[in-house]
C-alpha cells in the first residue's frame, strides 16, 4: 500500500518456539522507557476470524488451505483498518508479533501454494514493514523449548511442518528482513535485537 505513513512498522517473525514473542514484548518495554509512542499488536488477532483459527488448531484441526487463507485474510484486513494503519497515521511505532510473512511461510508452503505468491498478494494492500526481525534457530531447539513450556503441541507445531516453515522463512527474498540468531538465551537474543534497534 502506498499511503503516506509517518510511524514505523516493525514485524517479528519466526517459527513456533523461536522466542520472538518474548523479544517483541521486551522491545516494546524498552521503547516505552525511551519515551516512544509504541503500539504492540499480534496476528492472528483475538477478533472472530483469528479466534476461529486458534480454536481449530488448539483442537488439533488443520483447516483446508483455502479456508485458512480466507480467515487470515479477513483477520489481517480488519487488523490493518482498525489498528495498524491508524497507528501509523498517528506517527506511532507499531510492533507486530507476526504479520503477512507468516502467511507466506505457513500457508504458502501448503499444497498448490508458493510463499512468493502469498507475499505478492499481501504486498498489494498491506502497509510494508520498515523492518522484519526474523528469529531463526534449529527446529530441534524450538521443539525442545515448546515441550518444556507447554504440555502439548498444537496442529501447527509438528516438526516436519516447522522444518519446511523455517526453510521458507530463510528463502524469503525481501530487503526489509533481518535474520536474528534466536538460538541463545533470551538475554543473548535481546542483545542482537538491541543492536538492530539502535541502528533504526
Ligand atoms: P503464534 O505467534 O505462535 O501465537 P501464540 O503465541 O499465541 O500461539 O501464532 C500462532 C500460529 O499462527 C503459528 O503456528 C503460526 C500461525 N500463523 C499462520 O499460519 N499464518 C499467519 O498468517 C499467521 C499470522 C500465523
């Protein structure tokens, strides 16, 4: 989308278990402590379409790809209209825990889809992030983290799926994407985040 925006849009991406949500919250606190006007938001949202998706996975159901895509699309359009674009127009810094790059790698790796086609679809109408922090780590490590923090894994978090998703993320060819090593401790990963944040 080409509307003039005044704020900054930063997306956090990575496979399940990458620890991106912890870093997203931490960067939000850090920026607020610097007196910045920050909005933290995430996808899928808690609106009806997003909640529908979450409920399906939690009960072990992987919806047909067309249905999954349609629900993410609807959820994202509402999110942009109600939160992302208005915040950018107000000059705020918007930190997103997942954005359309997630659709590119989770839905775009399903049968009959490609990550590039999904990216192009969203680039036609979504505000483009200034920076996308991609938290990368080996799938094995991500699974270990998830197993130690939760009792069971949902339908999106099985390992062969995550391997495909990780590779798809690393192959996304967009200049706004910055890869952050997410295999260290939360403090080590945070150092990597801060290094980038200071550059902006
Ligand atoms: P996640 O960030 O893990 O949410 P939570 O921490 O609340 O569990 O995201 C939930 C799942 O949504 C994750 O497995 C990836 C998936 N997802 C997609 O498949 N496509 C998308 O476009 C988005 C935003 C998320």
